[in-house]
C-alpha cells in the first residue's frame, strides 16, 4: 500500500520530531510504503528541524517550506499535489491527532472505504483535549456546517482536520479552500460513495501554541458561504427558501387584507392569498431557483406549470387545514396560515425538485447515495 501523510506546519519545531517518531512506530512492521509530507509556513526554525528529519529519514520524510503561500487548507491542497500515493491522510502537527490511530485508518482505506474520518463524537471518541471555549466554538462551527450543507448532515465530526481519503476522492476536484476546514470542502466537492468514522481521543497540546483566532472564525464563515453557493443542491434549497420567504410575505399580506380588511371568511381568504403567492413563486423559481432546468422538449416544459400547480394546490390544502385547525382551537387564522406555509414548504421543495424542474441529466444519472458508517470502539 502507498500512503501519503500530509502535515501542515506553522511554528511546530517542538512537535515535528516526536510526530515522525510516533508515526514510524505506529506503522512499523506493516506492509506500507509511506511518506510524510510536511508543508511548512513557519516563521521560526521549524524548517531547520525538518531538514534534519529529511536527512535522518530519507525514505519517508519530505518537506517544502513556503515563503509566500499561507494557510492550513492551502497547505493540504499542496500536499495532495505533491504526494503521488494512492491513499492520503491529513493530520495536524501538534500531536492532538494521535498517530496511533493510523493503523485502523489505513485498514479501512485498504478495505475500500473512500473517506475515513477519525471522530471525537462516535462511541469511544473524546474531545477532552479542548478547552471549554474551544468546545463551544467547535460545536458551533460543526452545527452550522451540518445545517447548511446536505452532505455533512450524517457526519459527526465534519470540521475535524484528521482524515484519510483514496486519491480518486480529490483527483480532478477544484478545491479553493480558505481558513482551516479543508475536510468540509472535500466532503462537499469530492468523488466518493462511502464514509466511515472511527473513534479517537483528541489529545492535549503538549508544546507550541494554538493557531485559533477570530480571523480564522471569520474565514470559516466565509468558506461555509462559498461552499453553500458552490453546491448546486444546497444553493437551490436556499434560493427556494428565499423565494418562499418573499411568497410568504405576499401570502400573509394578502391574507390579512382579505380576512381583516374585507372580512372574508378564513378559507376563501387563505385560498386566494395562496393562489396569488403561487403565481409569484412559480415565476421566481423558474427564473432563479431552477434556472437552466427547463426541459428541452417544449411539450414537456409546458407540463411544468400544471405540475407546479398540482403541487402548490396540495400545499394550499395543507395550509388551509392549519388555518382551520387554529380557528377551531380559538387561535388566529393568520398564525395558522404561517404554520401551514412552513409545513407545506418542505413538501413543495421536495416535490418540485423531483418532478417539476428535474433536469434531464439528473434523470439519467440519478443522485449519488452517500453511505456513512460508524465504528464503535470502546
């Protein structure tokens, strides 16, 4: 097996030697040809230590010192390009990612798993090496990522910096990372079908200083926004929600005018308001949310409007039902309208994405199903 271990470094002179020794011990006696690529942006004498290590371990240690380029994620991408190994592992140089996990990680890659992620949050794992503040920051970043991006929702440790991939996962993928969450971009853009998480104990930093800063948090939010916009499925959903938000305003304003201003009964007011909002939403979704998804066959494209109307009619019925329920419960009809809109939005997006605007290429190829599994090691 050929293995490339990519380690970004920034002022880690106190850790790199110990790291090489622990990696060597962990992989000793195994039929693995491995190389450790240190991609170094240090401003101290870390390059001197790396040069000594490269001389001491000429078959395994490689390094490149960058004067201009900066950033953990860009270092990982450079490591992907530098290493020619079939299997790639990324880990930090601060020893909070224990090299002793490598044998299990490598075994899973050999078994054919596309992406292997050591996780702090599956049974047997722990994030005990983080301070309380860092745990809160980590939880917030992880939760935002899992909410915002569909491919991350079943990954327990999507913001970690410790992972292994088969080369095909990142080969030909245009990665444009900023900040420090390169794993998220690999998961969003990579070519893979299987993800396996194994537990590990996140260790205390024994030497050196943490690189965490407010700037890195801002970079993370910037990166997250770019990934959402660069992911067609996720971008489409948020555009749909944007259009739906505009439609909700139209719907509620019309409903309030008809019900409170003209004193129409609740059901006619609800239906008329929903019909007006439906026309508004179709035009916006056709020209924005699913732009470019018009069916090339004209007669088939003409069916989009009646399909959308049928889906919307069901949504209207659902919304009206909630209005009636709220009135029965002596609540406000406009509040019932709002609740109905929220419930029907989930139905409407799913149905329209599947039937109304599904592009021909999506029909032929289908969507890749990502299988995520976890390993319970106690």
